[in-house]
C-alpha cells in the first residue's frame, strides 16, 4: 500500500502528494466537491487546513481519501521536467 508522506493543497483544488515510493503525484479534488461530506472542501481556507493521518490526507471534520484512491486517481508529476523550467 502506498503511503502519503507529504502534501500541498493548491488553490485550484488539487493536491500535490509525495508518496513513500518517492513519487510525486497530483490529485484533482474538484470532482468530489459536490459530493456529501466533501462539500465543505469548497471553502479554500478549510480545504488548505489538513494534516497527514494514517498515511493519507485528512481534514478537521474527518474528510479523507483512501491512500490508494489518491495514488491511482492521480497523475505523476515529472519533477525533472519542473527543475528544467
């Protein structure tokens, strides 16, 4: 199982995630913002107030995604390409 070891919440409602395999991936939260408990995440200040708990990202009212969801539904960010810019 992949584990989230660090995360950054971006203004465009994506998460930049670093996993324990050293991969860096981008997860788009926008498709979830109209669903159930995730509607609170539409508030950008609330969205940016998270912590890493049990190997995943969790917000203060308990919203979270399974680490497998974050990994398999995200796209890899090529850090080498970013360093060249």
